[in-house]
C-alpha cells in the first residue's frame, strides 16, 4: 500500500496518515505500532510526554529506519536551549535512531524565550539530528512569532482539528505561510462518533464514522494521526484512498463546525507534572 504524502519546505515528504500513540504505553503501544507497520503505515508520531518512546524504539529496531517518518515532541517544561538539546538526545536514544524526521515544540511555553527554543531547534537541525522542525498547539499569533525568530522553516503545526473544531483563521494562516497542518485528535477522541451527520455518511458509504472523518480531513490536505490500540481500527484508519466523499457530503461536514475543542481549551493547567511549566 502506498500512502499519499505532503511535501515539507525541506523537500522531504510526510505521509498524510500516521499512527498516533498518545495515551498508550507498554506492550499495548508495542503491539499498536507493530500492527501499524505491518499494515503499511510508515509514519509514527510520539512525544517525550507520552512516555512510550522506549517501547516504540523496541519495535522500530526491527524495521528499516530509512523507510519511516518519525516524529517526536519536546515538552513545554524543556524549552530552554540546553534542555531542548538534552530532551532530543533522550528521545533519540529511546527511539533507537540517529535522527528524527520531525521534531515539534509540544506546547508553547510563555515562560521561556521562543528565540532560545528555536535556536536550539536550529542547532539540532544543523547537527542532522532533526530533519524538519515544527510546533504543536500554536495559535496563529504564536506561530507567526516562531517564524519571525527562526532561521529555518517551520514545517508543521500539529493542532486539534476535526469537524467540530475547524479553526478557519488558523488554517488559513498556516496555508498562507506554507506550514503543513497536522491534525492531533482528528477523531475528537471519539466524541463525534455519535454525530448524526457523520453516522449517516458512514451508513451511506458503508464505512466507519472514523473513516468518514479521516477521509474528510485528508481531502483538505490535512495530515491525520489517529490513535488506536485496536488492530481492526488501525487497519480501518488507513483504508481511505480507494473512495472519496462527494462534494455535497464533504460540505455537510464543513457545515458541522461547533468551535468545540476536546483538549485545546482556553486555559491550561500549568502545574501538570508532564505538560506544566516550572515556576
């Protein structure tokens, strides 16, 4: 199976569907990633904060690294210059690799100089440890600031994006500045499976609700990284390229925007042990 890809400013390509690994650990994530690779996925997304990089590295060791597109992310608590370098080295060790195809700032941290963070990302890029740099959960304002202080292109903004949370202003800004959009929680962590329109379209096309939602996103040239620990769902989530939504049905999903995030809400818990920031 050949998965379509999107191009990055570096000239690299990123498969438009990847395997997400948020909130799965131990043997469960090993089995999930192994199933994904056996099914034909070549794009794996993880993060320092997911605490599963070592388990994923166990699986990747049995595969041809050059055939894979591997993403990890640095925690907001580790965004000062030296901490970014140390965090990346730790991720590389755990993942059994010499380089990352994409390294993202997982969340913005207003307590640390963005220039300092981007200087560290540039250093990793110069060393060949990171082929592309990007951000995650950045607003248009934050993204524009990162672009202003970075000497290398911001390749990707990984954001919450799904039919209930479509963020047109942010999407427009990303497209204007040639930043690829990657949908975290593209299935709204399952919340939208009860949506009447999505269920009706699933029945019409004889597909799962997840397939309908993921197909809608890739038709918008948005990269999706659905997470699942179910082998059947992992296989279904990549079966998106021998059918398409007709224009009217695609528009029905466009019309379903509720401005409803499932995780990227207006406030943050800055004290969280993993994703918080130090005083």
